[in-house]
C-alpha cells in the first residue's frame, strides 16, 4: 500500500513548497501534479531527494515526484506527453500502471478521451490507476451537473469498467479566482486494482 496525492499547483512555487510540507507530514509516497512549477526542466520547491518524473517538454503540464525510495518505477515514454504521464510502479510483486493526466480546458475533450482510451485498451487486464484534472463535470465524481466533457469520460468509465474513487461530501477539487467551485478532478481504477 502506498499514499498518493493529486494536486493542481497552478504553476505556483509557493503551492509546491506547501505541498512539500504536507507530503513530509503525511508521509506521502507519490505526487501526481498538474500545472507544476517547472524551470529549466526542474520541478522547483520539491525535496531534492525525490525522484521527479517530468515529460521531456519545454512546458510540461504534469509531473510525478516519487518520494518513497522503495518504490520502483518505469516511465512508459510511448504514452507520455506534455499532458499525460504513464508510469509502471512495482509494489512488492504487483505492477500498477499509473496514468497522470491534465486535460487542459482549451483543448478538445476528444483529444484526451482518445488518448485515455488508447492507454486503457493497451493495458487490458492490468492494474490501472488513473488520476486526473479532467476539467469535466459529472455526478459520478460528485459534481452536481454533467457537462460535455463529463459525458465523454462517463462513457469511457463505463466502457472500461472503471471504478471512480472520489468521495461524497468532500470540499470541491477546484475553486476559481472568482469563487466558482466544482469537482473536476477524478481518481479511478480498474476493478482488479483494489482486490
């Protein structure tokens, strides 16, 4: 068992430093970051002993710091890009495919939906954990209404028999500068992962 945190840092160095303190206190093993604060290919503000996995891109929108040295990882470079990271994690004798996604609101949901479907189809039968800032709304993850993006991901969840792990009655996962709130971040897995 390991502890994972998923957070959108909004490219803030201060948010990264606060996350570092939280991770140390809560003994977090893996961070799935969206809109990380990256400078010259380095995640700024994270512990120096962390293994930080960042796509080879000038402006990556995702990063995965591995804080627990006992966790072995392998990056799936074929499926990793600016907005998506696919990582194989070995935990004892179990291998888990972790998919970390930032679905930028200015890019069509079909682009990210298609990529997610390709990843899921290529990993049938494997233990898969998907964490993402999907910029999508659906009651499946406790957002009061559904939008077009939410419909697309709901179809993918049903098609691949994924389980959504969001919990009811939690604070919203997004709060805009104007005060608007919603749940647009989703954690899901294949049914066989939590057995």
